[in-house]
C-alpha cells in the first residue's frame, strides 16, 4: 500500500501538460500563461501627477501664484510652460506641464477668490521638494519590460494588465475537460422525491462536478451507471471518444463482487495504484489510459476511481485530482506537499495574485485577512485535542481561522474539528476549509499543539470570530513578490509597519522568525510607545528597489509613524537594507543606532558588523534592525524608553523635550519629584553610569 506522497508523485509524473492555445483575454481567466508578455510602451507614457493639486517649481516655495492653466487627464496643458512664479492646476493622472518639477496637493493650498478679476490665484502653504507627487515616464512599467511571465496564473488583475499593454489574444495552457460518473445500484437522481427501500440520492456526482468547475475545468456529466460491467464499459467508451482529459468515477473500487470500475480501468490501461495508506480514501484508484481515436491519433486520459463514500471522494479529489488538474493545465507548483509555507509570516501563496512583481497584496478590514490560496499548507494550532488513527495517516476535516492571538501570544491559524469524521458523513465537510494532516499514532494530540493543514477553500467562507482575518479570494502568487498585510485599526495613535528583508523569506524557502517577534514586542509595549500598534507587515527580497518602493509607499502614501526593517544590515553583497534606507531618509538619527549597538554588544562582539541606518522621512521614523529575532527584541527593548518621545517630536509636539527643561517657576516641582522620565529612559537605554546631577537651572544657563 502506497503512501500519500508516493501515490501523488506517480500522479504528477504521468500527468502531461496540455498543448498551449491562443484565446481572447476574457477566456484566459484562471489559466496559466504560456508566453512572456512585454510592454510595447512605458507606463505612464507621460509625466503624470500623483494627486489633485498644483504643478509648481519647487524652488519657488510657499506664496501666492497665478494659475496659468488646468491640466486634467487627457490632453489639457499641452504646450503650456510653467515658469518661476506661476503654477498649473493638475488632477490625479493628469500630465505635468513643461517646466514644473513638483506637485503640491490641494490640501496644502488655498484658492484665492477675487471678484474684481477673472484670473485665478492660489496660495501655496508648504515647501515641497523636486519630484514630489510626480510619476515619471515609465515609473510603473518600462518599455519592453516583461510584465507577465510564462507560467503565471491569469486573474482579473492580469487581464487588466494585458489590456493595459494592448494584448487582446494570449497564449495559455488550457484547463482539462473532466468527465464524472457515479456508479451503484442504490443511486437515484437527486431530483427523486420519494426514495424506495435501499435507495439514496446521488450526491457525489453533483459535488465532483462543482469541484471541477471551481478549478476552471470543462465538465461532462456521465450520469449514473448501475453495477453492471457492460454498462460501465459502454459509458467509459463514450466518454473517451468525447475528448476528455480526466475521468472521475465514484464507487466500484472496493473489494465487493460487483465493484467493476477497478478491473475495467486495469483492462483499458495501466493501473498505477489501487490502495493508498490514508484515512479516508484508502481504496482510491489511479490509472493511465491511452485512447486510440477514429483518426488513429492517441490521447492520454487520467482516470481516478474515487471511493463511493462522499467524504472519501471529496478528500481524494483535493489530495490527488487537483494536483493532476494543475499539472495538465501548466501550473509550475502543483502540489501542497512542496511545503512552501512554514509559518503564517512566510506566506508563499497568498490568495490574491499580483499584477506584476512590484505590486502588493493589501489586506484590509478592521479584522485582518487570511486570504490563503486553496492547497497551500499552513501550520495551525489546535483549538482542542484530537485523537489520531493508530494505523493510517488522517486528513481530518476542520475549520481554520486566523487569530491575532492564537493562544500562544502570537498571531496564527487556529483549527477546530468539524466533528465526527465518518467517511460517509458529508456534514463533516460542511464549512470545512482545511484538511489537518494527522500522523498515524493512535495518540491524542493535545490542544495548543501545531499540525499541518491543507487549505481546501477560501478561508473567508467561514464565520469570523473576534480578531480573526477575513479574506478576499483570487488566484495564487507566482514567484517572489513583496507581500504586504495591512490592518485597519481604530484608535491607534502611532501606526507601525514591519518589513522583513530576506531573499529566503520572500521566496517562501524559509520562515520569517523576526517579523512575529517584532510585532509581539511592539504590540505588547503599546502603552509605553504612546498607543503604537503594528498595522502593516511585508516581506521583500534583498533588493534595493523593492525595499525602497515599499518604504516610500509606507512613508509617503500610508503615512506610517514608525517603520522597522528587519535584516540585510550585514557585510554580505546582498545586505543592502541600509543603502535603500539612506536614499530615502532626510534627517539621520545616529543616537538610536548608538543605543542599539550598545545593547547588542553586550550579547556579541559581532554587533560591530552592523551597518544599520536610521532616520526621518517627512513624518516617518525609519529604523534598520538585525534579522536575528533575539537581536530584534533586544534592540526594541533598548529603544522603548525614547521612542515615544521621538515619535511625538517628529509630529511637531514641542512639549516633548527633556522633562527638566521647563520654565524656571516650574522647576522645583520637577526637580523634587521622583518621576524623572527622561533620566530613567537614559539609564535604561545606556545601562551605564548615572547622569551627572542637573544644573541649578533647567536650561543650563545658571
């Protein structure tokens, strides 16, 4: 009897990829690209405005200026030159007139109304910098750039991108045509109102047809066959002649004297296996059939004899049939057993497919999203104990939810059983979005232990509990892309973003251990940080452009208060986080780096090899931290006493000074008090000698 892994490897080995076809883009949804797609022109094709506002010459600075033209989306503003002392009104996406080198958003201006004149004037209230809120030509897509690669799955975003670059016919791998047959003398059509003795309504066929349609396959309903060898043979011959790629039968594969499916498949082709060591689904059968058509051409057909029990049938569909579908449909990663995901923070296949490599998955909602692609394997924490089977590994039906606290103090997935797991009990599949992979031991796995779970449906389909993630489903991510999770939280005073920089983590080849540690430290110290909470996380490879892109987005667009980067601060050629950060920061904060260095040197002398950067961009504080999770915690603890003050100062709160630096008439109360916050912060941060006694005057002039 084969193991599940060995049986699955056989299925994948003999499942041929179908020949590519060219289809209109609206028919490409859910299919895999069989060609690279290049951009024939840049995007944007002209210098464009990011916001509604005024195109200005940055060096002019604040003041009153005449509005010489309006440049809206289209051809407005063509031939107009913005000269020093003039501005042009622009809308989001509108072309930037010649001469202008920055845009000031409408919110930072005041329109001046003067009834005595027809000319329009505006008061610019802020100083801007060259290039602010301007999208250069090709900043999104360069001319001739590959925007989609062969092997990528086409979703709604990809179809939009194909239209953007003018590709209306595209080469893809077709999805297979699947025929479904139910067998058994006891079966009647679901439309039967009155059941006679010994009859049951056929549920498997409707269920398997729906499951195949979910995989974007064409389907052929073969109906119900009685337990008659000749009848089954005739139906199978008709199905093979119809040009199918995959045959699914349910029932007739056990050891009964009227179970004809297994021997018939063996007669027509190569029977690869007929028993698998699994629960449920032990009698699952797989055969490879070479069918000779009337025109003497041969065609390979994959035939799965699924068990008659409904749960066994559907479990085997998820475990074996979906990988076969993906093989013939051109998928590169066809099996959940590749173990691409090791922790919830190492999500390799999230449930939204990126438009191209520089786009992000943004997960929003007051309850975060767990949009995990079906057939991804995730680690889950058991919400209650489960007894395992003593002889067979089990695929236990469960409901998986994302929790901000999975019971361990960290965010993660929590699993709850759907109840009694009898293979004929279809109710055990109701609401199930995961199959827990339980070992054959006969022991009880206690609540709180972690097991692997195969996600089999959209996690948003379950009712969400408190602090659980809801989901947006779509297709799966391909390759290594920035993966961003954003959580909308009410009443958050200080918004923190955590960026893990690692080729290994971003590609899914290894887990992110630093991200959860940083999140835990920040959220557990929220009060000390003035109400700070982590509201966004992301993972990017060690690439300057990708690091810069998300840092700039978080700072300039999302207006984060604090950004922590983790990793990429060492001496190797791929350690480029400081380079990316330094290109963005406007004011350096070396004192923060000094405090982190002092703390890290207590643990290891190798801390001197850190090249971390820290500084302020606009109203955002950016700090590079090590990639080691313990070092992250140490550095955060060292910075906690001063970060609250720093973040308030960045926001312009001039009261956030040394607590001793107060007017003279208030001096005595502070000096005599025992709550010297700043001195305590200094001592905690430096762990060195106590500070010298304060001068007789708070300002140090006496």
